[in-house]
């Protein structure tokens, strides 16, 4: 099943984060997202550029609606017409399938 068709499942912790080799394999489904390690925690990151602040905010609002629906929320940074999204599963301090599902769904917005 395509990642964008899946649903995020609640993660309360207690499971290990995705191993780097598995994350690299999953990244093939969301190629425009970078795999980064920030403070020892693996993340997915993507930067978006818009014509102006208003367009960037429209996009962020769409992401917010999706995040609420999926119960999985990205870290969002906005600088006028640029938006950076970072995904990780905070409860396990690393990546889970949910992060890749959200990345695929965000790419469909």
C-alpha cells in the first residue's frame, strides 16, 4: 500500500526507533525529504518555498489540519516565504513509519 494511503497509528513509546538502514529504505518513498540527525535523534526534513508569506501560511494551515487528523505533528519553522518541516516520533526519540506516512501525505497537499 502506498504510504500516503496509510493512517498514522498512535505511538506511546516502548518501541525502538527505526534503524538507519530501514529509514534509508523508507526514504525511497519520500525522496525529496532529507534524513538528518539532530541532537542524536533521526529526523526527516523538507524545505518548501512559496511566493510570499500568505502562501506559506496557507500551506502551514493545510499541514496543521492533516497533522490533527493523523495525530502526528511536525516541527514547523517559517521564515517569510520559506517553510521547513521536520518529522520524528517524539515518544521514541527517532523515526517511525508514521513519519514517512506524514511526509508522503504532506507531499500530496
